[in-house]
C-alpha cells in the first residue's frame, strides 16, 4: 500500500514537473516569437476570418482570405473543415507567411459535430453530466478528425425568457446546474491535454448576460444590477473559467451601456483580474463593428475601445486589421496592449500543439474512422432518449404495446428536416431518422399508418423566416380541411393516436425570438380534433424552448417533450414511446402559463407581499388574471413509474462556517416499472442581509430504482453552496437558518432545516 502511495506521489510530481517545464517552454517560445514580430504581424494574429461555406450569422463574409494569410494578417479561420482543406489553409500560413505561424481553426459545434446530439436545452434535461461530458468528448473526436481545433461552445448563458430563441442552445435557467454542465462540456472538449489530436479548445460564450436580452429579443440591451449578475447570471461563466476553458467569446449586448466587446470592466476587471482567466477573448461575429450601430463611434474608435477593454481577437469584422496601427500612431492604444493580445493567442496555439505540428488535425485517414461511427450514433440515441421529459401522464396510455395499431399523425411525424434542431450547421438533416422510421425499427409488428394532419404553420411569413438554412417548413398545398380529415380518418381506425407536433428547428435559435410561444394555430386545431376522436392520444412535442401549452395540457393525452432530438430522433422517440426506455428527463427551464408571466423561474424572490396559496389576494403580489405558479415547474418530469420521498435527515442540526452538511432522503419506486429519478435539493436562506430567492437548486443526483425498491440518497451541501454575493459583492455565508427541500421538482415540500453558526 505504502509503495503504491509513494509511486502515485512520484508520478504526480513527475507530471506536475513536466507540465511546469512545458509551460515554461511555451512562455519562452512565445516570447522568442514575439521578439521577431513586426507591429503589423502582431495585429495580424488578432483576426479571425471566415472564407464562407459555414453559416454567416452576420452579413459579412471575409474576402481575399488566402492573400491575407500570406501577408500574416490572419490568426484563425472558421467555416473551413475537412483535413485536406485545413491542411491547405495551414500550408499557406506555414509556407507563405514570413513567420510561419499556424492558424486556429474554429467552428460552432454546439450539440455534436456530424453526429448531431439533441439541442443543448434537451441534453441538459437529462441532468446527466457524465453523459454530457461523453457527448462533448465525442464531438471533439469527430471535429478534430475533420481538422477543427477550436470550438465555439459551450454556450452557458442563463436564460429565463423563453421568447429568446437561443434558450435552445444553453442549459436553461439555473446557475448551479448550468455550471455543472459547463464544466462537463469543457472537460469533454479539452480533455486533460489540449495538444492531443482528439481534443479541441473550448470557448465559453457569450460573456456576458446575453440570455437576459430585454423582452427576449435577440441582441437586445441588458440592464441588470450587480447583485443579480453576481448571484444568478455570472457564476456559469466563472465555473467555465475555473474548469480551465481556453477562450471566451463576448456577447452582442451592452452591459451598463457598454457593449460586451468594448467593456473593460467585464473583460479585464472581472474576467481576467477577479476570476484569473488566462486564455484569450474573441469577439462575437462582427460585434466590434456593431458598436458603431450601438452608438459608440466610428470603426477606429470602437476597435480601439475593444482592444483597450482587453479583447484579443476580432471575429470577421476586420476593424482590428484596418485601424489598430493608426490608433497606435495616434496614441489611442499602445503597442504593449497589442503585444499582450497577440501573446495570448500565440500561447493558445502552442497549447494546442500547433507549433510542434501544424498538420496535427489534418490526418486524412481519421474522418472515416472517427465520424458518424455506429458507436457515436448509439450515443446520440442514448442521449436523446435521456433528454425527453414526460410532461403529462394520462392513465396508462404509455408505454405503447409493440403490436398496437397506431395512427402516427403530425407535421413532424415523418420529417427529417427538423430533427437536428437549431445551430447544427455541421450535421446533415438527411441522415436523421424520422419518427415513422423509428417506430417501424423498434416495433416492426405494429400496424402504423401515417398522415401529416396539418402544416407546421399556415403562416407563410413564419414559414419563410424558418427556412433560412434550408427547407424546414414545407407547406402542403392541400387545403387544411383535407389534411385534417385524412388524419382523423386514420385515427378512427387505430387503437392509439400519436401526434408529433411542435416547432420547426428554426423557430428557435439565433435571431429566432417569438412573442407568441404557443403551438401554431394549424397544430392546435389538429390536436383538439384528434382528442375529440376519443382514442388514446399521445402528444410528442418538439421545440427549442418552453412553450405555452395550457390548452394542450388540458387535453386527455400523455405528453412527451422531445426537444429537437438530433440524428437518432425517430429511434430514440420509439425507444421511449414503446417502453424500451422509461423517460427520466426533467425541465431545466420553467414553462410559463402565458407570455405575460415571463420571466417566471424557480428562484424568484418572495417580495414583501407574498400570497398564501394560489388564490388571488388584493394588495398582494399576484395578477388579476393568472396565478403566480408556472404551468410546469423547473425540475418537472414524470416517469412511467412513480416515486415517493420520505424521511429527510441531516447529519447535523448546526454547522460552523466552512463545514459541509449531508442531507439524506429515502426514495421509493412505488409504480410498475423500473426507472430513473433525478433527486433534487433546494435551499432557502431564511434571513440574510440581501433578499434571498425563495429557493435555489443546490444539489441533485440521478438514481436508478427497480420497481418496489427504496434507496437512501445522500446529497452534500458544501460551504460554498451556502454562500452568496452580499451588497459589498463579497461571497459570504451569513449565520442563521437554512431550509432544505428535497423532491422531484422545484415545488418539493419535504423539508428540514439547520443553522449556520
Ligand atoms: C453567434 C456565435 C457564433 C458565431 C460564429 C454568432 O452569430 O452569436 O454564437 O459562435 O456567430 O458562428
């Protein structure tokens, strides 16, 4: 035993020492290179260009990219993939630019590379950080096989406004869960060695508060007090920094009147000085130039503002490339600041191993071995089925018997174009499994008939706007009454009706905010009419955001939320619908009753006039027309089986500052199926110097219980879980009482309490 310990100690020392030696070598090499660089060459490294071919999310695509690489005016590219193309690009840099500096090759690999996983809001609903890490590892393996060494992910923005289309791209409303997921993704992408050929550098984005855009309209202004920022919105970015993320991307919005890309407080004071971030900071797509439209001056002014704020790399806009030299000459910025930005970018390139071998990610034999393998596709199926959330159980309709006579209805029931979801530019919709095909694969003996029943939407404007990246909404020219009749006729013949409805992929995502987040009218009508047939009804709901489905929830139907499930969509949905997998997902963003309730989230404050119960009370904090509670709470998600909670215990009644406390609870599977449950712990700091949220998620564990089984589950509250930022922005735990709630969602009422001395 002692020998083993000694060996471990020795190994740790050797590893520690070699990391130290490597970072010393990197520092020396970077300084050596910097000493040879002209001002122009240093400025050149600060530019990220895209020659086109990817999704141009701004209006600009870079021109004359080859000439610019030769002239040493490019630090990195994105929108380029495939080992040969990447090799060609690196070759231009290595063989034709004076200093032979290799390029960063970036990409948006948001939920899988070619093997597309569910949208991030869906994978978050699995509450399975191990699985999420594995997906990120797989994405890194596929992307690096295709030449990419730098990923613009994870997007960690806390989103409490489902009108905002990019809620689809993140983990939802909660900083505790969001931080755990951010860490897992970064670990998955970066591994333990950034220079390994199958790992890539991650980017935490979008710094900061992008998800709090006013009224949920994309790119809109953000106005937020420091306490809310520090306690609710910033912890996720900090968690990413703590996890060693290599780069950070600024957001489009302004904060306190200064857009993130020019915000010195954000980039330098907070990110670098307070949090100790050592990587480099890239702007978002033309976000430096956009400061002109924000009203902060001309291109030279805003570029200088960005550099002085601490921004290192300018994405696409070329403001750095075209104006920084003049700003140095005019004394508006210093060469020292440029050198510093260049130093950070070169350091990242060293860490990626690009100076040892610029062609490290250009191995032509890899794509065939590593991309879209059977193993990767089965991981996508696994991830998808674990992301589904059973929103409502109607009697025992689900799971379906594999020999049933099924009417499979709906505009998304036999559709490939919407399975991948938003921000999947590297995936191919044609490779995805439609629901009809999945049903046939999993239940070959079932008798399945199919009808579209309705268009995704009958609104041609909405359809056109959702079709920016290809046809997502195909409008069937047959009259809607004909479509409906066909569906109703089939339904009347069937044992059970499964309706696959919801949003097209591009109803959510970037620049896809909606003020009405209910189902399109065409589909609402379809569901109403299907319910009237009296046949058992299953609604399979796809969306990139929480929807307002108060009316549908009243229908006599079971409802399974499947997000946009990725390349294995149909198979995964069939796995769950036919009971090969018992759903275990839980919502990570609250579903509102109506848009007027937004924002509504689980960690709201009590106010000075809280209501008792749900009934309207005059002069209390409530609405005249709708109750305060959401339609579906954070953490909600049912199972084919049932779980009950009892016997909550603490290992102490009182703890000292700096001590942890353990909470245990008995969870029983009281239903008829084996199943998984996400045990959730919420904490309420009863009295403190700044108003506390009513409760906050501070722990969770996903467990498996056989039917009839009971397990004691233990969760630990660490000292930092009791802390918050006070009025002086100090991170403290204040003495007093804490209430602990454990249960199946954010309304958990099994409760105990302890005191912090
Ligand atoms: C998005 C970023 C993305 C970038 C590059 C922008 O429009 O906001 O999230 O990384 O485009 O594709």
